[in-house]
C-alpha cells in the first residue's frame, strides 16, 4: 500500500553579511572606470567596447533585487578581487556547505519537534556542490548524528529543491524511508562574475532544508503533498562550465564562461510559457483549478518573470500576498528561493488551504509541488 508523504517543516540558514545594491554598484563602477581608463586607446580605436557602468536603479528595474546575503562580503566589494574568499578547511573539519545545510536542517527538525535520529535519509539538492565526493549529504548525515540511513547529492540547478521533494515523496511512497531531509545549501556567489554588469547583482548565498515524513509520523502537522510534476528540456541559455575537467584544458582556465552566464531575454521568453503551462497541466491532473490556490511560492530569480507566470496561471494580476517576493532581500538563491518564500509566507494557512511550490532554471528544468495544509 502506497504511503502518503507530508511536508512537516522547513528550515532556513541566512548568512550574517548582506550587500546592498548601492554597495555592489560602487565596487563594480570603480573597477569598470579603472578598466576603461587602462584600455582607453583600444576603446577609442573601436577595438574593444568600454565596460558599461551600473546603478542601483538599473538593478532593481531589471530584477527586483535590492540586496543579497553572502558568506564573504569584503572581498566581493574590493575592486581588486571582486570574488568571495573562503578559506579551504582541512579534511577532518566540517565543510562550509555541510555546515550551512546542518544549520538549516536543525531549524527544520526543531520546528517539527523531531530528532535527527528519526531521519532515514538526507538529500543535498543544490546547484553549487562544493566537491564531487565524498557526498555532502553523507557529511551532513554524520554531522547530524543520524542512526544509520543514507544520503546522496543531486543537482538539477535551480529546480533541485522541488526535484528533491519529489524524490523524498517517492521514497516514502515506496516504503524506502519514513523520514527524509532535503537540504539546499547554496553559495551562489562563488560562480558569479562580479565584473559583468548584466549579471553581477543576480545571486546570493543561503541554505534551506525540508523535512518530509510518512503521514503516520506527522502527527497532524504540516502539509499533505498532493502531487509533484517534473520537467526538463535541454537549453544552453543558462550555463556554468566550471568543473574538475577544466584543468585538463589549461587554455580555458580563467575564461568568463567558467562562471555563470545566461541569455536573459531568451530565458524569459522561453521559460515563462513553459512553466505557466506546466503549472496548469499539473493542477488539471489533480482536478484542481488555479483559483483554488491560496498561494504560489515561485522560484525567486526575476520579479517580472514571476509576475507574468502568476498572471498567466491565475488569469489576472496577482499581488505579493498570493505570490510572495523574497528576492528583493535575498536575490536569486537558486534552488532555495521558492523554499524561502514558503518558509516565510505560509504561517497563515488554515487546514484545507492549497498552495504550490514551483522552481525553474538551467536545464531547462522545472518542478511543481502541490500542498494542502493539514
């Protein structure tokens, strides 16, 4: 007999340091002005283009972002560095990504009144895995002090959390596990080119965690997972080429395409219809109408994109009470964004209220999870 899965609680770890748009722009413009001065002759001869300057108004209009949390602030704002500096830890110390995941996981466990020994499996599902192996999830399992069980890492870019939720639901439905922690630690600042005017503002760092349990363990709390839907469609419009094989081609080391790159206009044009159609199809498969949803917890990448997706799904303009925004404070946190939105904007749900978590990003990948308050 298939077991029903419940989202019992979520957890959040927010770094202590934040960078405002004004701070980021001051650093970028100082670098761009210096670069343009150093290459003035080539610019005048038309051999290269000058670096455009940025502004806080440009950033907010383009994305809706006003600030972002980071794990390493000062080096990012130093025009001579403009990248995070995170000291490598010895192998016998807890890695920074595992540390962030553990903090978020403990928050989720505390909110549900659970102990780590109750958990059967850990999934670390994120865009920015610190290493290939050993798996971060197994390190988290050990740091939490779990009794037995298993863990593994997974990466479906910005959709990693919803894919992780779907995987956790399947584990519980099959009886493979009764309690699963899905952790989403994201140090997005590590792969961001802070010298690119069109993307230097996009990402922030954070970690979220989601506790998914068999219905019999949930004690009446949380949200029934009514269904999940996943979709991938290959696209090069969002890409990050950094990996262990880069050292095999020394000529490519240091090139900007090893960091985050995207064709933003193409992404907007292609992802909006893909996601809005997917949400409608998922709701229809569950015999639900969009009007029955109290809230959409959407991936937090771009305000205009979210507003348009919500409008297409609901057939009308949708305010922030129905489609909450956290990217103004957190920026794009990849897989964690929709979970932060849920974590911060779900306390007002009454039993029977319906909501939908949705992610979308590189791949293209997209995932939807329909929830009903218990």
